[in-house]
C-alpha cells in the first residue's frame, strides 16, 4: 500500500470517520491485517509463538480469540529502543533483518501494544488472562524470523511496521487472533 493511502486512512481514523478499524492476526499465515469494515488497510508479516497456541500462564503460547489493545507504550521511543519491564532506559538494541543472528534474550523493542482478552475463561481471567500474561504486539531484533513461529507468546513485528501500526490504532482497537 502506498504511503498516501496509509496517510488517508490515518486522517479518516483521527477525524473519527473510520469507526470500525480492527486487527486480524492469522497464526497459519503469520500475518497481521489492519482492516476497517469495508477493506484491508495494510497487512504485515509477524511471528507468533514457537510453542504454538494456547492460553495457560507459563505456557509461552500465543492466545487465540478476541482481544483489544489496553495499553500503548513507547510513542517517543526511537527505533530499536529496548524495553525492560515496559520501560525504556535509553538502550538501542541491534536489529537483524538480513543477518541470521539468534538473540538469546526475549527482547521487546520500539513499541508495545499490550493486549487484554475479551473472552472470559479463554483469554480473560484466572490463569488464562492475556493481560496478566503480558501478551504484546511489539518490535523484534530478529526481523529475519518474521513469517515463522519464533516468539515466546507475543506477536512480533518488524520495528518499522510496529511504528506504523502504532500510529494507526488506539486503545480499545479490537484484535482477533485466529488459528
């Protein structure tokens, strides 16, 4: 999609003319699609959990079902900025797009869209609560792994893509994670 079309949708979104913007995440396709009620706005490559899909706390699996963005963190953080405990302390972590560099730590970069589940007993409440499990959409240093299952439960995106997505959504945006 051209930058002009994204800008157009952003203007509509901010002006309140686009009411039903939502995110669909396909685990089987490893894609995140931003759409409104009439069309796809943009599609991004992602990485979901290398441990599969599931709901239990401590499973490191990506939860399925309906969620919404509860918190947006990092609006002013530079690209590659590393979060520790959802705080940015000034560290810029390397981004590996072309080099197949494994990163042993689960680095969270650039932006955080913190999800909360909307389905009681499935992804909300008790030991299945997505918010309590710290399920995010966030940037990753291992961009070369996008399109493959590689995370520890979160939805990873390229750092440039998560910045763009962050600018197009708001708290309360619905997120549907499907198999």
